[in-house]
C-alpha cells in the first residue's frame, strides 16, 4: 500500500463506530478481488474484523464463479470474521450482511428488497451482491470472508448489465459518499453479528424472511443445471429455500438463481 492508501485506511478506521469490525483496515486503489486479498490475509492469521476495501477490482468475484463488474464508482469490500460456530450456521453471515445493507440503504431513504439468498434489489434491479467464502478444516470453521459489492455512483452500466443493475446514483440522482455508506453498513453489520453471537438466530431469520421478495410467489429456481417450477413457501432454519413444486413435491435449495414467474 502507498502512503495515500495508508492515510485513507486510517481515516476510514477512525470514522467507524464499531468495536471489532474495522479495527484493522486495508485500503487499495486496485486489487484483483477484495475477497481474495482478505482470504489470503485470513490464512496468514489476520484478526477477526479486518476489512479490505478497494476502489477498483480487476477480477471481482461473483457467485457461481461469475465475474463481478467493479469500476471505481462502486463500494467493494470484504470483512474477515472468525465466529466459533457450526459450519451449518455460516449462512447467518449472509443474513447479517444483507440486513446490514438493507438498513444502511433505508437510512438514506432507499427501500430495497432482499432476493434470496444474497442479492439486494431496488425495483427488481440489483444494487448489491454479497459473496461469503469460508475456510474450514476437520469440520471446524477457521474464518469466513464476507464480501459486499454495492453499485454506488455509476451513471451507466455496460450493455450486458444495464437491464439488471442499478446504482444509488441512478436511484437518488445524486452522488453518495462511499466511505460514509461503508461506515453505516459496518455499524449495522456488527450489530447483527453480535445478535447472532448472542444466540438471537430465530429473530434474525424472521427479520430476514420479512424482507425476502420471493416468498409466497410462483417462481423458477435454477440449480445444478436444472429448472424447478413452483411456489416459494418458506425459508428453513438452515437458510434453505423451500419450494412446493408443480408436482406437489417439497424441495429445499441451499443456493440457486431464482426468478418470479410472470
Ligand atoms: C454476486 O452477487 O454474485 C456476489 C457479488 C459480490 C461482489 C463483492 S465486491 C467485494 C467482494 N470482492 C469480490 O471479489 N467479490 C465481493
């Protein structure tokens, strides 16, 4: 990191109102992927709460091996956490992160929906994506990197994204200070994380479910190269989406691409 980046990292750290998240901040002008850097730092023992943020990512990672378009107009960051939890509870990190983004955006007057499992949508267009990557050995969780990407000040998107993506600038018609937004998100994120560590899983799950746009609707789930049609009836305690298929079978999905049937 250059001097300017070190100064910015310190400024971000000083503006945070958190106890553990952001006690160490790495700020870069350009990286391959903040999730990749954060995973490397975590593998070398970086502390819980370490945050990696970059102006630009040249190989931003999306879900299912996709590329995440990351120009310098967005907010791209990753948080390292080391909760002592069962691997089967790790989806709560996504729940915490999506609730944090939801509430931070709400504080700007922006009402969004959570699209199971981890997208934040504004009027059906994606404003934020979350990618959680964990490392475990012998069945024990070592660390989880939660990467959050928010479209903030983009005026336009490349052709292939323009019907699917939206930025906060597009929504509000004005620029937003990325670092203020980061401060807000991390504040909420830590709050939800502490609730989770405190055993308030059921409450978190209910709160998350209340913001999920798919529930009760006829949907299509694409998973493992297949398409499933049916009604999204609920989210199970373990975070799986419960689909009542057209053949009256109940199917549960850990992940998948969903769309509402028109
Ligand atoms: C998705 O919706 O496909 C998930 C996108 C996650 C993007 C963020 S940007 C910050 C962090 N670093 C990455 O390489 N990916 C995540």
